[in-house]
């Protein structure tokens, strides 16, 4: 009887192994990477699924294989090598397995002599802090996040446009000891417009867990990852896709921005006061963006109004449901997000970090995080069940997300808060 039981168990094991092999074969991408100019194989080229921990490199013959890929959703396969132009190959799980033959084009060497603003000498010493604060962030987690190869970053500053541009000659290696990840970040664009305080950075990420055993991740990393996830844009997009905003603690309202007409009126009146008092010798002193002047009892009021923003936010009380701002696509599980003006988003299940209040000199107790989003070109953007949305540069965030959505809080797209990841 014992032999029979062993035979049945062994047959079951064989069957399980067969199913596992078939699954690996199905959810698989393999292929070859060659030089488009010479046809030669490119060894050690990096191939990874953007935003996940799925990555590999080509062997000496230029071959690669990625197995056990996600069984659902749409993704981007990133193929890169130093000295070559990066290739982005979109794919969906339904299209697997795939065999690809990719040719990488050599990068054209930039002629420094024709560049109006040359690369900054000792750029990291001059701009490293500005870059780090805007790329890594200023959250509590950012204090434990380090760029290990910052020497590969080059900076160019345009005094005319008051704009900082950063590029990297090879992928950035970022060690985040707050969340427990090592991130390979291929920086494609980094533009910080200091005049408008507008930031754009775009890149491709490969995550590696710092824990040697992924089944025994330290509790502090589990807690920090959950903290970074809750109320994040990834959390919001997943909630939006699943049509469960209220259950997940999100309140969404329509918002418009209208000119601050009172500020415009005060500016004109101040200009008139200035012109009238120049001729009489009345003392007018510019101070802190306003004017301190012995001209009338309304000076304090004028100063207060001049310190207000140029636009006022008008938030409409009714709460929106996901179905009122997203459209289901017929072809797959993706959603289309589109809305006019702005969305004002409040996360009721969390509180602002103290670091946020310190950063913006707000002397008050933490409240619910509030963020605004706008579609720069009118949209729509595609939202996946994983929380990924694209094109990412179409969606612009303000408020809390503009501060918190940086590398120090970045999570893999396959992050699941219900699992130990």
C-alpha cells in the first residue's frame, strides 16, 4: 500500500511540474539583441519589464529569456545598453509567449560645441541637492534613500529660462533602505522649471528586493511599504479602476481655478499709489513681495492680498464616483480616465507627514492629504488594474502628491499590500 501511495504522489508531482513548465513557457519573452550598425551580438544588455522585479541580461551571444511574467495586464519591455538608444516594446499578457529580435542603434555623440548651455562642471556639487530633493524627495523615507552612482548624472542650467535639465549616461542605482528596494532607474528626462516650480521626470525602473529571503521581509519594510502605498497615486488609480473610491478612503471632487480678481485690482491700485507718491516724496519701501508705505490705513490689507496666489481654487461639494470620470474599454480591462479642469482628491484614511508641513512651513497639525490632478492636453489617460497609467507626462499633480510622489515612495507595479512583499 505504501508503494502505491508513493507512486500516486510521484505522478502528481510530475503533473505539477509539467503545469509549472507550461506556465513558464506561456508567460515568457525571449530573443536576441544585436547592434543595428554592425549586426554583432550585444552582451550584457539590460532587459526588464518596466516597474517590476522581472529583469535579465543578454549572454555573450546576445540571447535572453524572461519567464514567469505577469499573467494579466499591459506592460513595457525595456531594452537598453550603454552607448545605444533604448528600445521600449509594449506588450500584453495575452500576447505571450514572444520571441523578439531587437536591433539597438548606437547613440549619436553629442557635439558639446553647438550646445547653447554646456554641461555644468562639478554639476553634482552645484545641483545635487536640488536634484535629490526633487527626484528622491523630502519625505521621511528619502533620508534613507541614496543614489550610489551619482557621478553619472550631468546637469545643464538655462539662466534665461531658469530651468535645470539632468541626464544620466547609464542607469542610476538607488538603494532605498526605508522600503527595502534596490532600484535600477533609467532616467530619460528630468526638467525642473524653477520659475514655474514645475517638475517633470520620466524613466524606467527595475526593482530588486534588498531582503535575501522574500518570504521573511523585515517588518519595518513591510510597514513602510504599506505607508508609502496608502493614499498614493498607485492606490488611487487601482481604486479608480476597481470603482471603489469610497471603500478605499478617497473623496473626489471637481475643481476649477479662477483668477484672483482682488489681487489684480490691488496690484493696479498699488501701481497707481506708487506713481502718485513718487512726485510728492512719500516714502515707499518694497518688502517681502508687498509694499510698506505710509500712504493709507489699507496698507496691511494690500500686503495680505498681494501674498495670495494668482488663482483661487473653487471646489464643488458633490463627490464623484469612478464611473463618472472613467470609461471602460471594450477590448481589455483598461479604463480611460478623462475629466475637465481639475480633480480635487482627499484621502480620508491617512494623515499628512510632518515632513510635508515642515517643508512648506505650515504651522498646523497634520490633516487628510489633499491633491489635485489635471490633464495637460485634455486626456484621456489609460489606467490599468495594476495602477499604472499612461502616458505619464499627460497627468500633472499638485498639492500633496506633487510632494510625495518621488522615488523614495516608489513601489513595484506588482506590489500587493495584502501579501508580504
